[in-house]
C-alpha cells in the first residue's frame, strides 16, 4: 500500500521550502480553496518561508480560506497555551492573511459539541479542504487525534494523553501544566482533504514515522490511517526521521 510520494530532504530548510511550495501551488491552482496547516515546532520554517513570500509579494492569499486544525479546549486566542494565538503571531498576522477568511476552531464555544458540528458545516460549505499539512505527534497523533481515534472521527473534543501533555510542555516556560482536553479536526475530516502533506524532522520521530507509514493500520497509531489514502499523500521528511523506513519502500518521487 506504499503508493504515497516520499521526498527525503537534506535539511530542515529544504523541508520547509518544499512544504511552502505546495501551499503556494495549491492556492494558486485552486483560487478560493480551503487549507489547513499545523502548529508545533516542525512547521516553523514553513511559516517563515510563507511569511517571507507574503511580505515580498510572491504569494497572495486572495480568497483562500484557512481552517485551524486543533487547539486546547476552552483557551481563547490570548491564552498563553492557545495554538490559535501562536498561529496568529507566527503566521496569520505577519503574512497578512485576511481575518475574515480564517475559521477558528471553536474551542471556547458554550456548547463545544454543537460548535464542532457547525465547524464541519463551515468546512463543507467552503468546498472541503484542498490541502492539509500535518505534523506528527510523538505518539502518532495527527492534529490532536490521540491513539484510539477512529478512522471516521470528525471534529470533536478529545482527552489528551499524558504523553502528549508531557511532550507539549517543553514548548512553554517554567512549570507548564498542559490543558487536559483539546478540540481537533477528526481523522475522517483530515483524510477527506484532496491533498495531504506530512512533514517530519529529526531522529526522535524515526520510530513513529516507521510505525505510521509501514506499521499496521489502526487507531493505536492514528497517523497510520494516512496509509489508506496513499494516492493523495505526500511525505516530506529529513534523513534522520526517515532512517527506520524499510528498504522495501518504493516511493513515488
Ligand atoms: C502537537 C499538535 C499537532 C502537531 C504535533 C507535532 O501536539 N497538536 O498538530 O503536528 O503535536 O508537534 P511538533 O511538530 O512540535 O513535534
């Protein structure tokens, strides 16, 4: 089932440039399309590249719609933990992404369940996702779809595992207590995107990359569900993160 396109890059900068190229290509070829991009350390370089291109006029957002992938539950944009706040500071504001074209995942809604259903409706009215770029959690999560997430799961509230909370605590100074719940697009929501790009960097992810791309498909490693949509999956990864992929791998390059 290894039909996905694999690009093993020489450097983090190459990965970031390539991911930014795909974002640019998507929005230029599908004006007005909807995209979703991740938070975390992995996409920082991609955002720097996109901001640079937006500021020098190489890329324009026109009618592109941006849908947030995930965030901690109940945290407004100004909360220090807010991933949406991080996204605004890192990308949306410096890249001058039009505010009216941004769909924030409704983590602060009074009724998160109904709000999540409405978020899916907004996505459907925007024509579905043309492109989603994903990072990979240390335990194989995509978005915040933790182990146990079903292949057909939709945008919803999710209990975070101790492992994810611990691994995300490193991004905050001091004695950060990571919130216990998040809201995330579901695995099913993600798999419906017409183009899916997974970016991974660093040796610490080599084991989970191997399980996600070559291991059994199932909810223990939610990223393994990407194998079921391999024809539209592109993996951009550096050598250390790719180091455990088997030699039987026959990538489309
Ligand atoms: C975080 C986010 C994901 C992200 C992943 C990897 O918890 N919820 O959207 O892709 O974990 O993060 P990083 O790139 O920092 O390793």
